[in-house]
C-alpha cells in the first residue's frame, strides 16, 4: 500500500517524525508531501524544508519526499496513492481533520481516497510547528521537540530579527 503524508513541515517536528517512522513500518511506500503555499511565506523556504526532510529521512528506504501545489487529491491520484495519513494529537485536531478527510474523499474519483489517522505518541502529542516557531522566536528551549539540526536552523532564523 502506497500512502501520502502531507503537510507544511515548517519546520518538521519530532511529532511528524514519529508519524513518518510508524507509517514507514506499516506501509510499503510513504510519500512525504510538502505543500507549496504561495499565500503564506512561512519561516523556511521550500528548498530548506525539503533538504531537512531528506536528510532526516535518508535511512528510510520506503520513504520519499516530494513537494506539491494545488489540491492534495489531484497530487495523490496522479501518484497512485492508496490513502492519506494524518496524525491526530488531540480532540481539537479532529474537527478540522474530519472535514479535510471528507472533502478529500468527496473530491476523489469514485470517492475512493481514504484518510487513515495515526494517533500521535503521548511523548510528542503537544508539539506543533507553530509552537516551535513561537518558542524559538521568544528564546525558549525547543530541545527534544525537534531534531537537533532543525533546532539550530530554527534559532538561526530568528537571530538578528
Ligand atoms: O501541516 P498542515 O498545515 O496541517 O497540512 C495541511 C495540508 C497540507 C494537508 C492541507 O492544507 C492540504 O492538503 N492543502 C492542499 C489543498 C487541499 O487539497 N485542500 C483540501 C481541500 S479544501
């Protein structure tokens, strides 16, 4: 089974990594798909996000990193994806994720694109990219929430701002 794990990954966190590792163990192929968002600049450029992901995921032979723009359903269908993977951290995630899952299935050919949810590990279930950006910007400690190299690069972004 070939699955897609889409997201903004601005930056990748240990929560994302946990989901990718577990998906890699359960599915034949995992495409980590980074959304090219033309409306939102983001902290890291697309190239920087892809580079960090590729470096961190180098050892996972069934995981590949791609970027996509437009509708996820179109990218998924063009790449013969069987299902979308999303992580659920808390009940608060559920509402948005449920809508997204229904929309993607509705938009897919023959209502065929399923979304499968993995529950975030409790160790990292409170981590989000937006929280990482805010903590780093305010000089807090993000050690243990993102990989070391990502932490360094995130702090660097805010130096001199
Ligand atoms: O990491 P995020 O920001 O939670 O990821 C959200 C993402 C990229 C999965 C979602 O915004 C998405 O799929 N965007 C592409 C446009 C799309 O297909 N939207 C769904 C129908 S409105």
